[in-house]
């Protein structure tokens, strides 16, 4: 039997998200969807089919009940995809190493689906489509904060002229969480970033890691420095 080595689940999720995006009408690379209005119509249909629509999800439609899972692998744009996958690459590997492959995979999917469902409950009357892995990745960030609070993270902050600065993970992640929480308070129900899903996912990830690993030793430092950008 061959043992899995390395963050295989993290890499598999990243690969799946890229592949799905590339063959989707959103990437603009698949010529079978046409151009102009035909492409826009295909994109709208694609988001509605695989993304979450809160009113449909809460209606109990069997098809809609699967969308919290499918929405995790759908990206709204190149920037959306690259930002999410960068964060998963940076923080997912160490979290997967700590949890193990199977547990990490179940945790990723579970936290992501719950975060998207919580967003839908909070916006029960919205008919706007929601897609993206941000809720699941926020869960990974929350777990990382508990498991590796003192890991050094290289971050880029716009208000510091994008200078690469190294901080302990707890500073970067708490700063990120506060920004998401403040944004969620002012967010409406229209198209945009689902900040509430980020907040819920982060809290779920932190609480899961606390409940699962509080009896064991926490990793306060790591020999291989983690690098990433300061904001998704």
C-alpha cells in the first residue's frame, strides 16, 4: 500500500478548482460557449446551476441542497480563483499535515458548506448567486490560527506600500478576521464578497481545531516559514 506524502488533499483541491474554472465559461478560454451575449448568458446559467441561491436552498429543493458542495469548486473570476488558491496553498499544507489527509478533506468540505449555509440563512430572501471556496478557506485560516499561532507569515499590506513584512500568524489572521467582521456588518444582500461566510468559516475552523486538538501539544513555531499575502 502506498502512503500519501505531502499535502495531497490541498493540492488536489487546488488542481480541481483550476481545472473546473478553465473548462467553465467564466475563464473565457473555452470557445464552445461563444462570445459576447452568448458567453454572458452561459456564465449566468453556470453560476445559477452550480452556485447557491439562498431562496432556492432554503426551499428544500433536492438539487439546491447539493449546491453548498458544488459552489466550493466554482470561482467567479480569475482574481477570485487565484486569491483563494493562494491562501489555500499557503495555509492548507500545514493544517493538512497536522490533521491528516482524510480529516482535513472532511473538515474543508464541512466548514465550507456550513459557512455557505449560514450565509444563506442570514440572507434568506436573497436570489443572488453565491460561489467560491472562501468559506472553506476561512475555516482553514481559523484552524491554522489555533494550531500554529506563532508561525511566521510574510504579508503584503496595501497601507504599508506593499512592503513584504514578517509577522506571527496570530497577528495577520486576527487582523484579517477583524476586517472581514467589520465588512460583514456593512455588507448588503446584493452581489459582492460574502464576508459573513468568511467570518462563520473562520470561527468554525478555530472552534474545530480547539475542540479537536486542545488536549495535545499546539505547534507554536515551524522550521519552514510560511509565506503568503495579507488579504484574500
